[in-house]
């Protein structure tokens, strides 16, 4: 389906990822009247803003198994002031999803809380399928199959932190497999 056709009809759209990009995409599509389903591989929204103390044995990502996708440390603060991080029509203060007492450069917990409030207030939580990684997306006729389910369109909002980007260097040691 072309972009023009989607914008003129009510489309069934898959959004992959319930981080900041996925939530705002789902909201904008919903506000335009589209039917939205959000696929989230984790058990909560927020993606990279979900802090965990878990670590991986192989931080290069060459060992198959349980992947920890967080790139966060406990004291992390944003490098942008909260007013620049806010979504359109949803301030990062008490007029929207934030608190006036939060630091100008918020920490991960404030960003995650902002995202949770946004999702709740925009009625996005009911559209999210948690613990549902997307294993396959393929074109099928004029639409798409996402995990074998038909959609008119797909928005990929899984972020760029989902797989480590480590350069292959001659002589580099990789514990479980040849370095790629």
C-alpha cells in the first residue's frame, strides 16, 4: 500500500518497539485514525531507558543466548535538557508527563516515568503486546506479515541499541566464535 493510500484510509499498522520512537509513532498513527498494534520484545515499555543491573558475559554479542539490550548505567543522565526531549504537545514538566522538580538533564528513571505517563495518557498501553519479539517481517501482496499476522504497513522503531556495533579488528579475540 502506498503512503498516500495509507494516509487516506484506516490502516492496520504494526509498530515494532515500545521505546520513545515506537510510542510516539503509535500515538501519531492512532491520532490519524489508524489501528495500531505495538510489538515489544520486553516486559515493559521504555526500551533503552529501562535500567537493569544485569550484565552479559559476552558484551561483544557473539555468544548466543540471553541478550541484555540496555546500554545504561545507574547514574546516567541525558545529554539534552528535558524541554528539548519532550514530545510535541506533551511537555516534560507538570503540564505534561514530567515534574517541575525533575533535573533539567533528567536521569533514566525520570525519562522512563515520562514515557510511561505518555503511554498511559494517550491510551497506548492496550495496544502493546509485551514479551513479543518480532521474528519475521515480510511483504505479502500489498501488505506485510509480521510474525505471520497481516498488516497494511509496518513502522520499525526498535532503536539502534538492539545489537552491538563492534568493528572487526585483525587479531581481535572473540570468546565464542570468530569475530565478524
